[in-house]
C-alpha cells in the first residue's frame, strides 16, 4: 500500500489533470474530480455491492425467496437438477447492472484499460471463503476476436487474482478454436449450438489431477463456462469451478434498494 503522502500527491495530480481534461463518470455523467477509480465517480462505485441472499449451491443462481434454503442449505435450482453442469461449482459475485455493467462494457468495448485493476479488486474483495484451486484459467478468446479487441478482459482479471491467491495461470492450454458469434444476442439453444466444439485443450497433462478455476467477466446462461468445463474434465482435471465478476439478473431478483437507486434504468435479464 502506498504511504498517505503519496496518495495525496496522486490525488492532487489527478484533480489538476481533470481540470485540464474534463472527464465525466461513464455511469451518471457527473464530472470526475478526486475520484480514485478511473472513469467512474465515487458515488457510483460505492453502489456496487455483492449479490446476497439464498442461491443455488451449484450455479449460484439467486433464489426469489429466502425459504429456498431454509431446510436445505445445498438446494439446487431446477435447471441444475435437470441438466447438471460440467463444473462442480460456480460463484457469481455481483449483479450485472449499472454502474458495474457500465464499467465492464467500458473496459471491453471502449478500451478503458484503467478499469482492469479496480474491477479485479472488486472480484478479490468478494471471493468465496471455500475457494480451493491449483490452477487458474481465464476463458479464452478466439485469435480473431483477440486481434480485434487487442486484449482478453478475463485474462486481465485472472492475472490479478492469480497474484492474490499465489496460484499459476494457464493462458495457452485451453484455446478457442472456433470464431463463434457473440453470445449476447442468442437464445439458450442457439448458445449451445454456437459453442459446440468451440474449445480444445493443448498439453492436457497441465490439467491432470488439478483443481481448475475458470475465470470470466459475466455469467449469463453459463453455457460458455459449461463447455470449457467439459473440455477440462476430459483433459483429466480433478475438479472444475468457475468464478465470474458479474451475473445478468432477472429484475425480480434485484433488491428493491438497487431498483430505487437506479430509477428507470433498464436491467439486463438472462434469456431463457
């Protein structure tokens, strides 16, 4: 951690720079002043809170009622009971709503690289206590997508996570071999077809007998994580878990407090 004096100097420099080159918060459009997080004001950043309440013990899908886990703490959602995913456990940390949604989109689509560090810090701040891992694997991009975007946002967060957990990161053993269409506009069945045989493993021995943690930015239907987990299982991984910074949410499951704070802003809901 930097000494207080250094932080004061950095804050003054940031304020002077923003006086010369005004920047507005990407979420609420307020002018940024001494706000320590790039592109996002302190007011918006402090609105970002982890998902709370009862959730599926397999995929982490929030339940609508606290009664869901009252008598069965390991209760699973209906989709996980009907079609158990290939991963052993998924953790999704924050709701994918503004201002976090704005920050993730700015990093991915507007090259706001300064947000990579604070977004990774959000992930580390909400890590589950029961996380046990030998190897961290960011969900890969196809080379054509990587050339167009110039970076993999999941790798940026996984890199910070690996340093925090003191665990190695594998960046080349799991690869994406098919340049699929973006998942965001597809239904569940289309996602399944879209990702079929989209991933493969190089050097399977790097996964043999190891507890692997997949890292991605957003959990929508879990299709991408599930396909990656299948491949890692076939390569000999002892277990596969998944960690995502955010999760798309049905607005019915978003706490009333968040709905009130964001007013009429639209919430992203998962497709069926």
